[in-house]
């Protein structure tokens, strides 16, 4: 094999492995296959063009052209949320990038599947492939080839708060090792040129290279692993979610309440983050934020108007304060957020720092809108509990809040299946409250299971997965599902994020990290935003009294029929356009992906096993092609061909005759057919000449040497049965031949 | 193709010219063909005789009576148009019969040198072990030095010069077997062996009615042979093959079955013989096969088996063959 071929193949393998390291970043590993196609194309370009000795510039241009073409072609098969079929391709391409970047910015790893992200990943991996190839084959600096794939490794290493795992590192290491071995073999090929030691080649030279390369890698790898092992978990980047991994000392961080509730629920160690004393007998839900907007990406925040002041405005939907104020004193133990955890509905609060409030949601936000370390912050709040009487609520109609433009909008692309489900569940209920109760009852029924391992997906797909498919989820799924369905049937809704009341002890209430919670709030006229609790009782206990339909409250008020609902006309399926293109099919596949990690490990082990199995065959094939490539001095070629014939005979279980080339040639000729034996004699004569004659005059038969060798190989293989052939391929005996030493 | 006598004579008269390996193959092919018309089915013996001729060595033909030892020697002599003498060794043969003697010439009143039997291109020494050691020494000294000194005058022997001595191993009475040191001077020993039944049948056909030896015409001449000898000297011996030769000779010295190994002279002669052997195959380089093929013929008569080997009834030929096999054939330049 040529040196350039070897390098190109090593680079291809290396980047293929490296791109596996970013799979933890997304829930959709579909980009891997696409990347591999691109990597292979770029690698093949390098191999082919360098073979015909084109310059780096040409190779690089061709590679970049392939990358661009592939990336564009890929973009045409993908769907962007902000463009449709009529959009020009370049705008479509740009919109995909924009959407992908936005998706990455707003989602925590593992990200939900997104076409833009896929395009970005594939394109970036293509760039890294080109860079690596340039480093190795172009400028001949294979030692630096660790750098581009390592950037791929560093992204999840830094971006994920959990351990990225040794497997990822292994991918990079194996790839780098491949490049180093290829380089080592290339170098060795240069060293041994001119030495024609028939028995020293192959293992003789390959093994030291392999060991040397392993040495190059092993020491830095071990040191690097240890250092990174200590350093990585404490790293967290702002804006990438709840950032502390196990062993970290930083506070629990919350910048965007939508981000990864689940991660907090999955925290390996449960620790208290907040403690409070309150006059409310049953504790309070501490709300951080409310997410009023529902669209294809799920529930999210909107721009809010912040006002300063310590007294909050009137409670939306309520003309007067119901009941009495509760006073709650809150100490933050270990928490960082831009939102101040407050019970709903807060009336006044006293907290150090510059806090602002939003009049619609009554959330209190840090003025800088940045996550703040709230540790040791103690503040007090007066609030009223919105705990409507069950029967009163039942008479209430769904209201129209001030922000109805957001909280009452049914997205036009909401899948029909969800709309139908919501209508079906609430078909028997007459009043909005009854409908809401029906939805909650549906979600709290034993059809649904609380699980922090829901099917992956985002936006509508997540809702569909949760409601229609596996019916497994945690508070976020329950809350968003209920809020969505409530909205469908005409009740303005939002999803709030915060904490459950926690546990009570003698000092007060303690809220732990696993009390992180999400719940829906529904808007009723004269009651305002009312908290519902669709999450199963195992987590939240019994549902609030007003959210359960009593027998006696079943009689409904006809006037409660929300015929005057601003959103009533949007209930008809006809106005909700079909969103089929945006629906991601293939749910079973997604289910497999959920266990992607384990599958990946399994695949990795299988790959390693395969590699080990294939190693002898690969080595043998490599050695053969190295021998028959027609390069080098004629004497070496002849010796190589001779050694190849010998190894073939050994591979097929034959014995290699003792003696001089002539004697061996005669002996072998007896074993072969007429034509092959003639070739054998000719090769033997060539070997004899090259070894013993004054000058090697091959009489022009060098050109035929590979053909003759192949013919002899065929002749040797001809009588072998299938088993023997397979053995010859997989376990070539010649590899394990003892190198004969001279006496 | 057989050259006639005249043609051969013509070659002989042509000025000294450079001969190629092609000539070696062709001329030796002719000689072999001619000799084989007399000696049936002894291709290897004939070839070995020619190898020794080209390598400027001497040949010892050793076997039981009647297998054609003398016939081989005579056929070789007859095939080449050069001076051939035959000396029948007897116990009363004197050294001067070999080397020659200075006789007083009455007319010139001076001593005149009468050359002995050794003064020829090819000397056939029949039953060499019948002569006294003294006479044997005279022959062997001339063989080695290719010159004869009589009465203070040194006479060079003309090239080509080859002694083909025959020896009968089983007739012990009244013989003086060549001591091993003397045998060392022969480049190679041929053991003729009995002919195969077919060859023997052919022999009956050809020899039954006529004498093929008489019908044998020379196919080449001395000066051609001289040129061929020079050509053979150009045959290349790679360092690997030289190494192989040395190792082979060393193997005889280190063998537990041999009391006496081969001498450095044997090494040299093995090299020369290998060159001639390669040249006769038309090759300008020596292969290990050439060396191995000649090993037994060149080495076996020079060594002495150990008592153990003798008790184990192992012949020297076997021991040498084994020693040759034990040497690793060089697989690089």
C-alpha cells in the first residue's frame, strides 16, 4: 500500500470514530451515518487525487467542493421550521443553520432531534475531516492530527455535565493510533527500502511501529485521562443548563427554566437547595417562572416587560385578594438562578439585589437577567394562595388574561391527533373546570407512568410520544400535556416551573433538588391562574381539591359553555393545517435511540471484537498489497513476490519447501498446474538472479511479476476447500510463522 | 551437433579470442554428446569430468573394474583435439617415467630432456594406486604445480592440463592406496557405479560389434578449451554463495561423523568447480544449487569418517550429503 493511501485511510477511520464522540450531544444519531458517507467521500478524494500526485491545493479544493455540495444536497432533504418548499435553496440552507444554532442555544444535551443541528454536525465533521486530512496527508504533520478530532471530543466533554465516558476518549485514541501506525509504517517503509530481508518484513517491522505508537499514545492518554477526569466535571459553561456534575461544588444553576428539569431530577445526590418557613399550613409551591408560549418547540418563555418595585400589581384575573396573606421566609442554600423562587401569587417581597417583576406572570427576575448565585440569600415574601372552591371553580368560565395573545393561542400546526385526544377526553365534561379536571384525571390515571426516561423528542413530537405512545414521562411531560390540552379546549394555560413544597421538619420546610417541578396553570375568569397537578400522586401526593370533580359539582352551568371563547373557532380541525411534514415518523426507531448509549457501547465492543478478528486478515492483506504494489527496486519486488508466494502456501496449510529458489521452484512446480508451474519457475529464476547474479537482469519480466504471483496464488488456492480458504483469510498462518534465523 | 575434426582444428588455429558462456554451453554440449556416444547413461559423470576440465582440476575416477573408468578418461581425451597420454601405473613405474628424464645425446654431446608421460593436455593415469608412493608423489607434485623440474630445469606444462586418474578400491593386494593428503589434490572424485539395465542394453548394441571409441572424433581442441577456461573465470560468485561454500566446508570439519574435514584447498576447488558448473548451465553466476550439486563429488574423497560413523556403517557420501543439507541456503544477496 502506498504511504498516501495508508494515511488517507487512517484519517478516514480516525474521523469516523471521532464523530461518534458527539453522539451524546443529541438524541438523534442519524447524523453519524450521513457524516460517515461524507467522510468516506472526502477520504476517497484524498486517496485518489494524491495517488495521481495532484497538489494539496487541488485536493483541498476538491474536498471543499464535495463538502459544500454534500452539505447543500443534505439541506434539501431536511426540513427547516422557518422555510417551506417555495423558499430558495440558499435561504433554506441559511434558515437550517439558523434553526440549528438556535436549537443548540436553547436546548440542553442531549438535544432533541433537529434537522438544522444535523446539518451543522455533518458539515462541521466534514470540515474536521478535511482539516485532519490536510494535516496528515497534506502538510505531513500526522502528530497534530489529534487536534481536529479532539475538538469534536471537547464539545461534549465541556458541554455535558455528566461524564463523557471513556468510550468517547477511546474513539479518539483509536483513531489517532491508526494515524500514528499508518505514519509509522510509512516511515518504516522508507527505512527498510534497500534492505531486502525477506523474513524481517511484515510483523518484523509492523510490530515495533505498533508498540511505539501505542507508547506515544498510552502515556499522554493516561496522564490526559487522569487530568481531564479531575478537571472536566467541574467545568460548566454558562447558558448550557443546570451545570453541576457529580462532585462539583458550584451551586445548582438555572438560567432557563425550560432546560432540563430532568437532569435535576436525575441528580445522583439529593441535596437541599432551599429551606423556608411559612404560615401556609401545607407549604407552598415555589414558582420560578411560567412558560406561556406553546409552539412547535414546546413550551417556552416570551419577552416580558420588567418593572421594578417590591409590591406586585394586582393578581391577574382577580379583582380582590382571596383569603389572607401568607408570609414565607426563604433561605436559599445552594441555588443559582435569574428567577426568584416565590409562592404564587406573591404580593410583596423583600430581597437583596436588584429584582424586577413581570406583571402578567408575577415572576420576579434578576435585573441583569442573568443567573445569580443566590446562596445565603434570605428573603421574605407575602403571598396569597389561589385555592378556589371546587364548586365555584366549576361555575367559572375560562377567562381572557391580559396576555391572551400568548396564553390562549392554539398553535395552528398542532397535530390533529393531539387536538382530537383533548376533545375526546373532555367530551363528557360540560364546564371548563370539569374539562380541566377530566384532563388531569386522565393524566393521573394509571395509563400514565412517572418516569424520567421518556421517549426522546421535542415539541409536538414529545407530546405525541407522551400522550399517544409510551405514556411515560415526568412532571414536564404531564404539565405540558395538560396545559396543551387545556388550551385546545379553550382554557388559557401556561406551564410553571419551580419546586414542590418539599418536606417539613421542625425548622420549617426543606426543598431538595429533586423537588424541582413543573405544573400547569389554567386561567379562569374571576379566579386567575389556578394551579393544577396532573403529575401522579407518587410524586405530588393527592391532587388539589379544586382540581377534582366532585359528584355534586357535576351539574354544570350551561352558561359556562365557552362559546364566546376567543379561541373557540380554532378548535375545528379544519383550521389547524396539517403539519405532516413536520412530524417526525419512525417512533420505534426513536425508542431504540433512547437506549442509544447502551447500544453504542455494545456496538463499540462488537466493533472492537470485529477489529480484533479482522486484524490478522487486514494485516495479511496489507502486507500482500505492500508486496505486490510494484514499487521499489526490482530485487525487492522479486523478494516480496517470493515471500508472498511462500506466505500464501503457508496460509493454505501447505509446507514451504526447503532449499534454494530453484529447488523450491521445482518442488512447487510439481504441486501446480502447467501454466502456474511455468510462472513458478520463472519467478524462482528471477529470485535466483536477484540474489546470486552479479547484476539483476530481469529481462523485462518485472512487469509480469504481479500477474505471475497472482496466478501462482490462485494455483495454490485452487485445491483448497472452503474451510481452508476461510482459515487462510481470517487466520493466515504465515503471520505467525517463526522468523527463521541463520545457524 | 557434432563438429568434425577439421572444423575443430580450424577453431584451434584461430587466434586466441574471448569466449562467451554461450560458447561454453555449446562446446561442452558437443563434447558431452561425443563422450556419451561411448559412455552410456553416465551423464552426471561426464558432466563432472567436463566441470573439472573447465575448472582446471584433476579427476579421480574410483570404482570397481569394468564400469568404464578408463573408457570415460579415454573418451574425454578423444573428444578434444589435444595431446592425450595414458600412463599405466604399475609397481615398477618410476618417477622419471612420469616426469621425463635427461638423456645424454651422443651427437650433440649434451643432455637432452625426454619428456615423460605427464607432458600432455590430458593425462590418463590408469590404476594410480598400483604405483609406488614415490611415483605417485611425482605425479601429484606435477599435478599441483603444473610444472616439472628435472635436473634443475623447470618445464611448464601446457594448459589445459588435466589428470584423470582411475583407482580400483577393492583390489587391495599389491596396491598403494592414495593417502588422504594426496587425494586432496584431485578436484573431484567420480564413482561411476553400474549402468542402468537400459544403458547396459544400449551398451551391448553399440559396443557389441564395433568400437565406438575408435569412431569418436574430436569436437574441439586445446586452445578452445583454454579460452573456455578463461571464460569460466568470469562467472560471478556472490558473497552469499561464497559464504555458503565456506559454511559447507566448515560443516565437514565440525561434523561428528568425520575424523578429518575438508581442507581450505577444497574450499577453493569447490568454488572453481561451481563456477564451471554454472557456466556449463549457461549461467554467469553461481547458485547454491551448483555448489550443493558438486559438494559430494568435490568433498567426499578428502575426508575421513570417524570410527563411530564407520561402526554405524555410514558412508562418507551420506555424511557429506547430510552436512551439505545442514547448511542454510542463503536467501539474500
